[in-house]
């Protein structure tokens, strides 16, 4: 999949950024939770693959009238593929009902559970910058507890042979994440010292039902990424901020 993505990256760098891979196919974007970056990225990709696109939002659909998610999803009869995002109360793994057996659903992010397409993009970026994933030390720093991106990255990166370390306040990085095959620490300097990749996550204020740390100022002081002997890390280390899609590589 990452090899295929590399070929399509080249398409995006051409003067005419379009291929007929999905010509004659219909794709539905069903976003029940607000989205800007993911939705626009999907729409742009679908357009470049020559797909016909239908967009659904919760506010403009019959979900507002009490229709079930299953009935809403079943309406576009000629659809082959759909991208779906929903908040935690709408479901979790396996909660999305398939309208028909031949219907393919791609998870565009569900609550604080998973965000597999973002994890694949992160894995692709890491391999592009470092030339490999296996054997790399990857530190994910920030709000792990409420992050769907973190969970998907843990699954993807450990599967591809990376060593993953999670770091942040104990309230946001509980020891239970060790069961996913990664290391948990609350010592920022220890987490960054040998890191080849630092993955920065924002605080998910919209999913927190209570205050998870005293203040933003204290969080920034203790867990903010700033210059310093211990935090500069090895040469060539890449700092990655998934929300913006930008990476910064050291000399």
C-alpha cells in the first residue's frame, strides 16, 4: 500500500493531477462528526482518481429526523465505496452497518477509537523521510488517551517494526497502553533522547469531560517540545505534527 501511495504522490506533482482509476465509480463521504482536513483531503483524492462523489453530513441528512445510520447509509444504491466518520456515541469497531455485502467502507475516524487513514499517511511520511520504518524509535508525545490517531499509529508502526514510546501526563498516557506493545513514560527527556521520530499530538479538549491537567501553561512547561541539549535528539531526527501534515527534519 505504501509503495502504491508513492506512485500516486508522483501523480500529485504533475501538471495534470488526474488518473482514471475510479472512473465510473461512486464514492460517498458520510461525515457525522465535523471535519476539515480529512474531508477535504478525501474529496481532493477522489476527484484526482476521477470518482463521482456524494457528500453527506449529519446536519443535512435524515439522521436529524431520527433515521438510523443503517438506513441513511443504504440510500445511495449505486455506491461502491464510502468514507465514514462518527463520534464515540455513534459506535466503534464494527458499528457501521454495511448496506450491501459489496459495499466497501473506509474508516475516516471514529471518536477516540481509530483513524487508520491518518496512520497510513504518517507511516508513508516517516518512510519517505527516513527510508524505512523497521527499527526506528518513534515517540508519540501529547494527548494519547483521547487520540484516535495515536491508537492507529501504535498498531501500524509496531506492525511495521518500529519501537513506539508514548509520553505525556499520567492522566493522558495511562500504563494500560503498554498492552498494545509500546513503552510508556512520563519523562519527556527520556522519551526524546533516542527518538528518530517525534510525533506531536494536540490536546483533544473537545473529547475531555473533565480537566486532565492543571493548566495549559504547566502542560507546556513540562511536556512542550522546545530546544535543549536533551530534547534536540540525534542528528536527522524528524518532528512530525499530524494536524498540519508538516514535518521538520534536523540537519
